C-alpha cells in the first residue's frame, strides 16, 4: 500500500479540507486584523469573549493551574476547538456543499460577533472575520472541486495503484465483506462527485460492480491518482495562501509591536519633582522587584500596543471641566517617584502575585481637583484601551497623596506588559481596584451607577489590601542543616504600615522577627529571624500586625471576593 493511498482516505481528506479551509480563513482574517485592531482577529476575539464570560471560579482555576501560561493555554484551547469544528464542517461539506458554506458563514458570524462585542471595538472589527469567512468558503469549494474533478465512479479505482487494497475491494461490496469498510470508503470517496454520500449503501451499490477495475492495469493512467494530485495541488495552494497570510499577519504585528516598543524606547522621562526618598540602609536587594520579575495579571490575550502619537487621557463624567491630556502634556506636570508595593486580590496565602517597584507618575489628586469633581461622585472609573474598567473611591484618590498616573517603573518607561504608556496606581488597594493598565480615560461617577469589570463578576467593589505576610526562606518542603537557619520573608499592609511580624515554629511560643527599615508605609517590609533548627520535620508559620493593631487573621479565606486570609505555613525537614 502506498503512503498516499493509505492516508488519503476519503474521510481523512474531507476533514483535512475543513482544517485547511478554516486555517486559510483565520490566516486571512488575522492578516486584515493585523493592519487595524489586532484584537479584532477571530481567534483573539473569541478567546477574549471566553475570558470575559468564564465564571470567576473557572478563571481562578485557570490562574491557579496555569499561572501566567493561562493565556497560551486558552488560545491553544480555542485553536483545538476551532480545529474540531473545522473537521466536522469538512466532513459535512463532503456530503453537501451547503454544509460547507453554512460552516464558513457560521465561522464568519461567530468571529465577527465576538470581535464587535469587544469593549474597544467598533463595527469595523467585523470585517476581518467576514473576509475570513469568504476565504474559508472559497478554499472549501476549491478543495471540494478538486476532490470531485475528473472522476467517474465507474472508471476510477485507487486499488489500481494499491494492490494491497485489491482483495477486500474485490471481495466486497457485492459479498458484503466486512473488512471492506475502510478501503471501500476510500475508493468510493475518490469517485465521489462532491455532494454525494461517500459511504451510503446507495453509492456503494452503484460502484459495487467496479467494472473499471479490470480495465485498468498497473500501467494505465490513473484517474484517481490524477484526482489526488489535483487535490494535493489545491491543498498546497490553499496552504500557501494560509502561510503567506499568516506570515504577513505575524510580520505586521511585529512591525506594529516594534513601533510601540520604539515609542517606548524613545520616551525620555523627566526627572521627578519629588524623587523617591532614598532606601534606608540595610535593605536587602530583593526589596525592589525587577521589572522582568514583576508579576503580571490581566485579561489581555495580546499585550495592548498603544500608539503614543494618538494616545489621549480623557477625564470626564461628573466634573466641572472635562480634561484631555496627551502623553507629553502629562509629562510636563510635576512628577513624583515612590516605592510602592502592588499585589493582586487573587493571590493565595503565600502566593507570588506581589511586587515592589519604584514608580514615577503624575499625582492624581491635584489633577482631579483641576477637573472639579462633582461632590456627588464617589467613584473614579479608570478604563483601558482594551476595555478593562477599574473603579476606585474618589475619597481614596483625594486623600491618598501617592495615588498616581504612572509613566515609569524602576527608572524605565512602563514596560508594555505593565501598562505602557500610562497606568494608575493606588497604594493600599489591590490591583483590580486601583491599578488600571493601558489607561485611556477616567470617568467620575458613582458606585451605585456603575459596576467595574471585576465587581460585575462578584468581587468586592472596594479592594483595600489585607494585612498579610509570607515566608520566603526556607522554601516549603525544603531540607536544611541543623543549627542556625535564616528564616525570612515579607509582610505588607500598604497605607497602614507593618508594626510587628511573628514566627511560630511547631507549637513553640510566637517569636518576634526583625524588621528591615522601609521608606514608607506603602511598601512591604522584609523580616528575618534566626532559627536554631533541630533534626526532624518542622512547621513554620508567620503572622503580621499592622500599625492599626490589626493582627493578620488565622482563619483561611479564599481570594474571592475580597482577598485571601490565613497564616502562611511551610513544612521543612531538618536533616541529620
Ligand atoms: N487594563 C487592565 N488593567 C489591569 C488589569 C487588567 O486585566 N487590565 N488587571 C488588574 C489587576 S487584577 C492587577 S493585580 C494589576 C496587575 O498589574 P501588573 O500586571 O502590572 O502586575 O493590574 C490591574 N490592571
Ligand atoms: Mo489582580
């Protein structure tokens, strides 16, 4: 049996036809999308809809299980789903042409609807998917025509070039030889005009006598082989279009992403009017989290690429004077620089979604005062270029000196992943309640009138950070030598400040840890303690007390709906 005849089984080819056609459609759609809003491409748009529609527990599970790989995992899932639908459409299209057209239309409409429904999208976002649907339909009909061309059920027989399949085909169909299913389907399908039922008994009956078989010897021109070649040629052509369009989409994205990166690299941040207070001596270098190590949590399937020229920040809603700023105008305002710890409400006890950076930005309170906030407005809703909304209490913004519109992080312009060109930052609030990235507008409104993105999904409307602490060394389930073992970690209660950190080993009394100095109450505190370890398994736990006297509660709570609680506990084995 030749490889070709064994693999180009009719059903296999029908499925392949669906896959190739769908891939061509997606590639064409993504190419068009790459010139406009890259988020309007069908794969990313459908993924975005799934992200937004996913129930909170599913999102929690995804973040917990896949961490920052949650986005590639989701996109792969979308790809597998589309591929499965495409194969089914291909199989159906081999039977009835209109199934294929309906499949292509469904694909186009689903992609278009998803794209248009994205918060940042207009009606134009439908175009890539619609064009992709047309490309899919064209590819389907080209492939199906090739599958059907030049064939005559009576004269066409793959068995001619495939002696091994001769015997079942010869025995069958008249005798109903049971082993004939596969080869017969293959044979019949080669012979099929598209639109006929490849495996129906009716067709089988028609081909059953296979009179052609005897007419063509091994040297006879092989109609089926020609058919195959034509199909393969069409498949190659469709694949070439797919590869070319896909490559075009990737290149265009790169070029435009490169433009955003170049915009960022060209930014010259002015010196702050108020530099960050120098870090007190005795700081561990891990106090500041490097940009590349800083956790990233957002719903963006592709990092938004903001064009700096056309970017604007609008301040509007319940204000006396709506304001609009270009990036250059923001940079002209006096800038402050502060060390601030940012953490995610989804962080589990002991989890990694927390970091401290030196942020540079425009203080927000004076800017809001210039806009003249209506006394009735109690919520500032920050919106991003990708449609995120994050609501922060007006009181918090006006009363907290260091709430800012950040333009710099650790001495660089904001990294693209962390919100270039501008993000908000509210010390003391979890990121979902005060740290909108890729900021584009601030709307003054009320909590009664609008639920921000996560609030409409059940999370608390206000997100003050809970007093908490974490053990970083020794690692959980780690092994240490007996004797003096350094125990260290961080504790945080942004806005209130940390008063005390205590560590308990097994059932011994709580022992106070040493606290390293901090520049303000808005950062985490590094703590350390020396433990004289004795051989055997041990349990270490930590708890913090903030400067209001609140002790981190022992009671375990899940991150949903307003942040995890509980004492971080690690188990360590001390080896002999
Ligand atoms: N535009 C936008 N801003 C966003 C988010 C988002 O999904 N989109 N996520 C928020 C959440 S939940 C957190 S914890 C912080 C994380 O900021 P980072 O990724 O810079 O660490 O960003 C906040 N700002
Ligand atoms: Mo978050």
